[in-house]
């Protein structure tokens, strides 16, 4: 029986944490492996964890600390004071002391009887304790360290990232294999972090389809979508990298041009950009056409009630879960050619792809999708079939089973 310790460090059990739910909710995997799970102690994380995983295997909350917790006290300060505070943290080499503290905390939690440490990281460098986990595991004698990077690595483009360089080197030197969900993310890790190809692997993510709780008609009534009107939905944090501003410009052009059914658009998610996006929607004459829903806990129901699911991201995407969720429901997806999206969607076959940041391209493709019901039906059916063949939770877990066996049989160590 392979002994696997999972480790994660997030504020909420969401996004890339869905991969952990695949393992923990797979009764056969838990039965056939000795599974434990450590995470940064947080009441909010534990609440959202229990929502997705009612019975997590041997959970172990740890007092690890992430760097954003050190910078949080200055968030409300004036910009000059905030800059001085962050400069002081740099001068004090706070990241390095934090790294050592997290190594010690993880070292004490591990024990020498673990075969595989599976680190589930949001990006790279990502969470501070995820970066420290490899060294802690090696000091404890763990046989293999699998570091899963669920986004593109941040390039060395400023003082904060250059301070990370020694820590990145330690993480790279103590990790057996870095796993990404797509080829572009793998190549980016090799380029930015300087990894050889043999220390990387591509294992596409999968998701478990969630139970639907509301019929589409009820969702549309709740959102006050007029009968017969198309609905486009987007679920993403409201940040510049997600491309909402480009989407609003495209919708305004569609409305002005006419000639096709003009959809209502529901934006699920929140973030610091919300006031600016709401002002942009009003300025473009879209105040009655675009709904800002905030955090949408039942976004599966929202997708199921939609005619088109869009993700207009401009950058920093690898293998978005929302695309897999829409595919599992047989929905037409309009997304940008960023990261691993092209490995999820075959343009014109299982969805429609556009250039990131290109208002003209997005306008044209959204118009095409809204105008052609037969196209939406064909793309949705093909997307659901591709999801079933490649992106289920079971398929994803099986890929990791094989990786663990290969590592422990010394094929990759």
C-alpha cells in the first residue's frame, strides 16, 4: 500500500483544490492507499473543504504561514506607507525566515513512513509552505515529492521574484517531478525555473460533475432573464487577467451592430475590479444587459441554464476548471487561446477559441455562437463526449496512480 501525504495551502477550498476532492472522494483510491492530508489551518478553508469533501482522510491542520499573511496588515494603508512596509520585509529577508519556519513545521508533521508527498500548489512559486514542502520531505526521508503546479510560473521580473530565486532553486532540487496540466505550462516551468524535461510531467486535470440543484427555468427566473433570451455566463475572479473588460466591449459592439439575438450576460465572481467593471458596463449602455452576481456558489446550475459559457482570460491560465465544468454539461464554450485551453478545446469541434485581448475576434465569435443554435448544439454534444473520454475525475486519479507507481519503481527518481 502506497502511503501518500497531500499538502495544500489556500484560503478557500476552491479552484485547484478540486483536484484534491477527486482523490478524497474516490473510495477505491482511499481504500488502496494510506492517505493523509495537511493544510494551512483556517476556519474558512475547513468550512469550504467540508462542503466538497464530507469525510476528508486524516486531515492535519498546520500553523504554516503564507507571505500574503505578512503583507496583509498594510493592505489598507496609503500607498507610500505600504511600499515602505514591503521594502522593510525585503530588507529583513522575511521570505527566507518564513521558508525556514515552514520547513520546520512541515518536517515535524511528516514522519519517516511516507512514500509520496503530493504538493497541490496554485502556481509557482505559489504558496510559501508548498515551496518549502520538498526540503522538509527530503530531510524526513520521503521517497518521492510530486509538486503539482496549477498555473503558469511567474517570471523573474522584479525584486520580489529575484528574492525568490534561491528558494525556487531549493524547491527544484528537492522535488522529484513537477506536474502541470498542459504542455504550455510544462514548457513555461522548464523555461522559467530551469527544469530538465525529465523532471516534469503533463497530467490533464479532471473534475467530478456536481449535482444540479435548480432546473434551468428556475435559475433564469431568479436572474430575471426574459423568456426566449439567450444567456451567456462567465465565472471568474474579477481581475484584469480574466479579460472581463474585453468581453464588455465585445458585448457593446454586438448590441450596436444588431443582426443577432443579443444575450443577457451573467458575471459570477467578485474581486477588486468590480466597481470599475460596473462603471464600464453603464458607460457602454449595458447596465440592463449584464448581471454582476458576486460569488456564485451554485455556478454549476448557472452554467446549466446558460446557452454559452465564456472565459475571455488575457493571461495566466493553465487548465481552467470552469471550462471542464461547462464541457461536462454539454455547453458551448467560448474561450481564449491561453495556457492549456487549446488542449481542452478543439476550435470549431468542441468549442470556439479567440485571440486573447482581441475585441474584434471575440465580438465575431460570440455573434456566431449566439446566432446559430445548431452550432451550439453540435459543439456542446462534442464537448460532453470529449469530457467523458478524457477529463473525468476517475481518469485524472488513474493518471496519478500510474505516476506514483512509476516514481516508486525508480523509473523517474
